[in-house]
């Protein structure tokens, strides 16, 4: 059996990034672990500093259970350099090169409306983008 992975994004505003990545990936808020009914109940078990809030983190999951879990956690320090790991958002890869590029462009435009930014287009192959806090990711086509 393969090992599964979770991805964690450090950020300044967890709720802003959670909203963006739910839109980008079609993810949903992950339910709290059993036996807890809410994230607030779950967080209460930890000895968190008084100024920590349940809004300082978000936990997202693929509703189909296929993609990796995404944790988004508030940290005090700002982003200072290029990501060493990034997310690739994939659109369907069927059809001609022109059809794939049109889907890539449409998806990047949708994500701009959700708060992302286009950084550059790469040879009608993929679009390098940034989420609302500047974390880089790419929009490309999945294998045909």
C-alpha cells in the first residue's frame, strides 16, 4: 500500500486561503476527528495560547477522498521566498493542444476571480499563478 500525504500551507490568514483553495480544488471543510462534533471542541483539548483562535487554522479535504488533505495554518512570519514545493491544479487533458490550452486559460481566469494572480504563462503548456498570499502554484492539463 502506498503512503498517503497531507499538504500544509503556512499563512497569515487561514480563512482567506481556505476559501481560495476550496474554490480552486473543489475541496470542503474536513469534519473534526471523532468523537468531536466541532473544530472548536477538538481545539479545546490542546493547551493553546490565549490569543490563538479556531480561525487560525483550516483543514480541507477532497469530498471524494482521492486528493491529499490540506491543512492551512496561521504563522507569525511572512512568506519570504519562492515555494520549494507547489501545488499543480489539473484540468482535463483530453482533446487537442488548443482545447487543453483553452481549458487551462479558463481555469486560471476563474482562479483570478477567486483571488489568485497570474504570474506567467509558459508556452501554452501551463500557467504559473499565486494564491492570495503569494504561494505559487501551476494550472496545467492532466495526462490525456
